[in-house]
C-alpha cells in the first residue's frame, strides 16, 4: 500500500486556489474523534459537530463515495467553490486534500456514479458551474476514487449553466445513446436571456460516454437540491427516481415545491409541498428516521429569501409526505449535503451538511455537521458502500429488467398504485438505497388494502395537488442575450481564478 504523507501546510492563503502541483494525497492532521459534541437530541436523530473543513467555502457541491487510498471506508467529498476537492473519512475522523479540479468554479453540481471510459470503480462528478461571478460553464469532470485523478468528460449538450442540481439514477427508457446508470443535470441558470432560470434536464451515461436531453422539469429552478431515491409507489411509480426540491426563479426567491422524475416513464410529477420554502438548498438520500420506512429524501438548510435556514425536512416515498426533523446547529445557505456512515463513535447513517454562508454577508464557513439518523444502526464494520454489478454502468432492477412502458402501462399522470405485493416486500433491510440501483418500492410493514393511500403521520402534509401529465419535450430556455445577473437568485459574487494544476488523464476511447 502506498505510504501517505501527512501535511498541515497549504501554500494557498485562505479563500484562494493557488496550487503548486499536488500529485499526492495530503492527509490533514486532525485530532481523532474521541467524542463528538451533539445537539438537538430527538427520537428521530441527533446533530453532531465534526472537525471543520480545511477550507471555508460556500456555493460548493457534495457527494459520498469510496475513500481514496490513504483513507478508509466511505468518504464525504466537498467539491468546488474554487478548485478545491476535500474528503472527510468518518471511519478515520480526518479531512484530506485531494487533487484539485481542472476547472475552478462555484455554483456547480456533484453526484457519485460509475466512472466512464473503462475506468474502474466510482467517480465523483463535477458538473457546470460559475467562474468569476459572471461566466457559466458547460464543463464536466469526474474524479476517480481508484486513481486519485480527474477525467475530462463531454460538456453539457444544452450549453453552460450554474446553480444546477445533479443526481444518479437508472438511465431513462428508450432515450437513444443512454444505457445503465445515468448522471442527471437538473435546472440551473444561464445568467442571460429572457428565461435565464431553466427547466432543462440532461442525462449522461458513463457506459456510453454520451449525454442526451430528457423531459424537462415542471418548474424552472436554480439553487435547488437534487438526489436519487426510491420512487413514490403512491404515485404509481417504481424503482429509483430523481427528486428536485426547492430552489428559486425570477418569480419566487425560494420555492416550497418539489417534483419527482421516473426514468422508466421519462416524465415528472409534482410532490407534496415541503414544510419549508427554501432556495440555495441541498438534498441527500439516506435511511428514514426510526418509525418510518427506509429511503427518505432529506432537504437541508438554504434560505427563504430573507433568512438563512437551519431546517431539516425529510420526504418518505412510501407515505408521500414530509416530516420536520431537528434543525441544524448552524443555519446557512449555499451549502452542500451528502449521506454516508456516521463518524466512528456511532454505528448509524448520517446526513452531512458542509460549508455554506451562515451570516447576512457572503462570508463562507468551514463548519461540518452531521445528522445521525435514529434507527439506522449498521452492523459492525459495515462502512463500505454496497457492491455494484460487475458490468460497468449496469443496473440491476427488480425482476431482472428495467421498468418499461409498453402500451397500456400506467403513466405518471395516472393516480394508480402498483399491486400490494410489489409495495410490501418482506424482510426489507434498513440500509440506504443507492440511487444507481433499481429497487422495488419498500413496504411500510403494515397491511393495506389495494389502492388505499397510506395514512399521513402527524405533522405531514397531504399532497393537495392532482398528478399532472409529464412533459414530453424540453421547454425552451434560450432567448436573446441579456445580462440579468443582478436580478437572479442563487449566484455567488466574483470568484478568484486558480493557477493550479495536477497530473490527470483522459478516459480511454470506446
């Protein structure tokens, strides 16, 4: 095993990105976690205060993936806001500084998915973003956890955008060039034109190294949270879906709405409104709190347009309803979120909240906090992500095949539940659902009559909205160029350029 050198030196001053050719993994000297302070104790979970990130930053992105060599288990990655890539290992209790992005940027999106081009293992994707506060990017890069290096991928086909969301789920059915597991890029802003806030959704297939445009969001969103999670069976959907929560647009500084995309049907449906309107927010998928069925979508922090939020809300696809959970110790906007095992003092799953802006000005924070989910305890040593299918990019759906849409099958605009047997598989395990694995809808553990909606839990809102027919064509999002940066929500002030570089490689041609 390669020796890892420890260092507490960084040639760059705070907030700058001047690298001097990092070519190794620099593990920062952080004291081991003997005991973690906690706040907001609740039967649903407790917040933990973690070692701070090496770099204070906001308008960053977050993801969870296997740790690189030198760390252990599953890591939480803090991506961008300049060229920075830093990883926190819950098993070791330390942060590490990794090779920087090729293109420094803020307001980007990130997710974890299989690597492209025959590269083994998982990659952390960095999608789109903003340079200098005015220039949006179509740039896409991927960090390989196996090689500790960045790859340059095909650019977003619809052009540059920032403040977008990203999620991982099975590729849509019947969309040319896409196969296996896909990376989805949702919404965002171009900063220019008459309709700068986008409904655009694009999907990238690592198996084919191809982008394609899929059905558009029903609501234009910038500064949204996005994640892949089990589909809401109450809406007649199965498998793994893509969720878009909150955000803002030129009409609403902070949205209270959320919507869900079915890859099998290539269509979007509205969800019940969140308990909290929020823009500049983040989202992650993790096990539900004790008393709820597994696989929840967590909406973390943000702003309501006037104040920073500490709010943590969770959506259960089984009950099709939201619950309010204990708030973060630090209210903040423009943060990142990810789900991973909790630090070594707890054998449970955590939702991590990284960085952001806690005050009224644009001063970022290095704070890292984690919500330890009650009832998500893991078996000893279970700090590795589940194994993927052996074929790169392959998805193993229930029943041996991905959800199809032959003539006569229920579409997302039809409020029809799947058969009870499909809703209530026995022996469901309390483990987080991986967004790149097609799964049957988890059950509630309670017997229900066919077609009956599960009762809402106290404090949960019913949908109150009829399902809508999903859009089949992307909505136009381009128009004559016009500078609207002063009017647009959820973009950061100018970003200093980086002169850093690192040793990296390109994916092999297929």
